[in-house]
C-alpha cells in the first residue's frame, strides 16, 4: 500500500501518520519525487482502513499495490534509482560500460585488458575469480588469487571492479570489491541474497536462465528487504527453445522493468548470445531499448582464453564498439 501525501503537508502531521502506521506493525519506506511524497507501507496492510487514512487532511490518495515486490516497485519509488559504485554512477540517465575478461588468468592478462578497456572508455572493470561452470572439469577460476590480481588491476587503473560471488562464506574476501555480481545460477539463492542485503555495497543481480521478470524483481526484493537498496539488474538472456545462440536476449525486459521498477537495468550481450559477432548489434539494440549500461567481455587473446573465448571481444574490437556506443547514445539523446 502507498500513501500519497499532499504538497506542503506539515511535517508534524506526517510524523504522526507514520507513527500511527508503525503502531499497526507496518514498516515505512519514504520516497520523495519531483512533485510527490510517498509513504510506502510494508507488511500486512490488510488491517489498514483506507477510508480512515483518506480522511487525513494531508493525504492526497491511497493505493493498494498488487505486486508482491514492494521496495523494488516504481510505485514505492517514482524516480529512477542512481547507484553509486565508488564514484561511478549508474541509472537515472547515467550510462556505464563494464568490461573485462570472463576469467582472470594471469596478472599480465588482467592488467593489460584493464588498461585497454579504460583507454576505450569503460567505467568499470569486470573479471571472474570464482567461475560457476556447467562441467566440474572446466576451469573454475583462481579464487582468492584471482581477486588479488583484480584488485591490483584496480589500483593500477583506478577503475572500480566487478566480480561474481558464489557463496556467502566468501564475503570477507570481497571487502575491497566495488560491485558484487550475483550470477544467473544464483539469482534465487535466497540465503546468499539475504546476506547481501545486510552489507553496504552495490549488487549487480543477473537474471536467471528461466526467470520471469517478477521472479527477478522478487530476488532484488530479498536484497532490498535486508536494507541494501543499491541493486542493479542485468539482463543476460534467457533459455528458450532456440539453439542457434547461447541464450535469447530479452530486450523487451528493459522497458518492462523500467515501467515496473525504479532500479537501473544493464545488459550483457556477451553471455546472452555467446557469439562474438552478435555482441555489437545486441549492445546497440540494448541502448535503443533504454538500458542504463552494458557488460562486455574483453580478452587480449580470445583464442587462448580459459573461459568463454568465442564470445569475447579483442581490445581493438571493444574500442570500435565503444565508438559506436557513444554515437548511438548521442543519437537517441537528441531525439
């Protein structure tokens, strides 16, 4: 349920209304838009008498929210959320590109790629230290050593870093990571999401392989319900009957999410398609659909990559893509 307050409502009366709602066992999420101030009620609102609230002189309107997600709901938070990742802003008109190798392999590799993507205009550096793989025999990442190499690249370039967490027990290792990624396979690892809700660090939440938009938003709700509202969503393709590509990139999810939620939405065209030649057209299409950013895999020698070489761009290809990304953004901003 949301309570829309009248303009110039007296603060004392607002506080009195909030106290009344809290006495009924409800939590309150307060949001102030350009022209509106909203009190979002979290909890069992079936006990609330809407007519009683409407009779209050400071109340403009009262609405029940049918969707099960509350904090992630745009009705609770009319303005776009802007997530600050160590000085780099994402959402609310702030567009960013995250780039780097699927997996961290050596110090030379991650440092070289980090410098290359920075020079091309990337705002954040990605690199996998813990790698969830379908086969137990595939390269699983360098784990703690990989994180150390990623942080060295961060120190060398100044780029905030993004990497995936596999288990809540690894959280102490992620203290200096700027943006923690929850991968598609862990989107509904609810115990992990609960723990991420307790920390003060931005979370990049990827969409599950077969997750509906509501399920995806409910996973974001798990994090936000714990107190951490710095969540960025990332569309990375869903599993369909199509086999020509790794996954089917659901670009329609972007405007739908924008309608339903205030959270920023990024797109990962690398994992979505699994094909290098498709990364560029899908990245540009994502911009047209309204994405707040891109996540692109870049490797200095894709043919020898230990993970996802076929979908990784070379630094030269990434540089070409970034030029087109900038032109495409300029075109749509001028419309």
